[in-house]
């Protein structure tokens, strides 16, 4: 097929790299910020029910993160492979990747729905030191978001189809509609406005899945209407095992890397619950607010992956290096702003969640100590996206495994034995320094492979 029939080829292969990154990343960053804002607003409304309700929803995070792990990991594999096929001028192959990716998303949603029906009670029975009311709130919320999880899987997959073909502006609309709908529904369903019954944490869960399902439907429709490079075709949604293997060869390390985050969060909660449920609530607030800082970096990464993957397929070494360098500088700048907010305004940030005096006292050192990880994490996160785009997602997995399980949790546990809660937070910057060193070493190694490229 002639190159001019694929508009994204000219865009990702010829547009000046800095302009291309910001052209593709800005809509993604905006949509990610909207998504992060929804996460914060959702938690703010839940915190108005009680600190127990907020703690319960915070304890659900490992399972929600596991959903995101499978959704985004499969999307990373599909996205990189799709962009590579387009770089090779193989449109038919790119379309096959997209349709198989959508089938995998639906299957993942079914699997988590089964967990929502049968596994939520077991999950909360494994949490030590929590009250029966926290367990009850958590089970209510978790079962609903799992049963309706097909929405988030299809939504993320539809967004990755558009990102992989360079159409990032549309993804902003998809995420924006879902997140704004969620924010509108939260107070209505939680507190029983407009004549509806007050549903408490169940209302928060219903608002979440309704927003995701609407965004998923919109994502499929907009792909069919505006994505000229690939078409969703139910006849092509079949279990192509070799293609599924290719998708997960790239995406599985990303799944595992994010899933490690679920294990880490669960174990960290168990360490903090020894001190108090308020400490776990602070950790939940920290995660929610972290997302507002980190989401723009993830939006930037979602733009970098198809750019690097495309130019890898086109064997353009200089554009790969320039994209990596520009992305890292941008990411560090964003993270420095995040550090300033967390270090200088911890009390104001915690007050968003109706924090008690005890929660603020615990939260101030937690926010200030962990904020020092932000600029370091910026480099490691961008490096991980480059690893994924170049087919070396295993490096991302190894770095994340080392940071979160091999270093963070053991160090946090050892520091918890001092009986001083503030010592536990020191594990975060220690782990991040190790992550940064590993990422730079792997990045140096992988760039040596590009020396054989003609340009």
C-alpha cells in the first residue's frame, strides 16, 4: 500500500520530533488529568461518608490496579505492535492486531466479573486489623466495579487503537466524557440527590462503571467513524494464538509490572495497618493525589510508545533518541512541579479528603518524604515506555520488580520494626534511586542495538 494512504506514517515519521511529541501528547495529558481529577473527586465524595468508607475504597485499590494492569498491558502490546505494522506499511496486519486486542479486552472483563461475583469476600477476609464496617463498605464497592469492569477494558483498548494510529485528540474526548459523567453521578448516587435513593459507597461504584461503559461505547463508535487505518470487525475478533503471543510478548511485562503494584499496595497496607487504619487512609490519599502528578507522565508515555515503535519499524535511530530525550526533559519538569506541591502544601492537599487531625499529622511527613521520588521516577517511567516500544518490556518488568518487591517492601518492613511510622516512608526514595540506576543502565544497553540502523 502506498505510504500516502496512511496519514500517520508521514506524521510520525517526518514531523519534527518535539512538535510531534507535544502534538500527540497534549490531548493525552489533558485526558489523563481529567481522569486523575475524577479519581480525586470520587475519593473526596466518599470521604464525606466517613473515614472508614474512604479507607475501604483505598483498600480496594490493589484489585482496581490489577484491572488497569491487564487493560493497559494488553493495550501497550497492541499499541506497539499496531504502530510497528503501520511503520512497515502493513495495514492488514495492523487491523488484525486491533481486533484481536479488543477480543482480549472483552475476555478480561468477563474474568474480573467472575471475581466480583465470587471473590470479594475472600479478598477482605485477608485484610488484617480492619473493622467489619470497613470490610462491608469495601465488599460493596469492589463487587460492583468488578462486575462492570468490561467498560474499562474496552475503553482503554479503543483509546490505544486511536493512539497507535496517531489520533490522540479523540482519546481526550473519550476519557473526558467518561470522567465528567462519573463526577456528575457521584454526588447524585452517593447522597441520593434528584429524588434518587442514597446509595453510599455503592453509588460511587455505580457512578464509576456507568462512566466507563459510556466511554467504552463512545470509543468503539469513534474508532469506526474516524480511524481510517483500522476497522473493528467482529469477524476478525478471533483467537489468533500467534498474534496473541506477539501482543503479550510486548505487553505481559507491562501487565506484570503494574500487577506488582497491586501486590506492593496490598503488602504496604498490611505494614501500615499495624500502626493504624488512619495510616492506611493516608496511603490511599497519597495514591490518589500521586495520580494527578503521574497521569500527565503516563499521557506523555502513551504518545512516546507509538512514536518510538513507528520509527523503530522505519529504522530511524535519530528520531528515537530525540523522542526519548525530549520526553525525559518534559517529564522531569512536570514532576518538579509535583514535588513542590507535595512538599510545601501537604496540609492543604490532605484537607481535600476531610482529613482528621491524626490523618494530617501522619500525612505531612509522608507527603514530603515521598515527593522526592517524583523527579527520579520521571526518567524511569519514560525509559520504561522506550523499552516497551523497542520490544524489550522485560527491562521495564525487571526494574519495577526490583523497585517494588525486592527493595521497597523489605525496606519498608524493616523500617516499620523501629515502631516509628515516619521511617516507613523513607523506603520510597531508597527504592526509586535503585530504579533510576537500573533504568539508565538498561537504556544505555538498548540504545547500542540501534547503531546498526542506517539513520
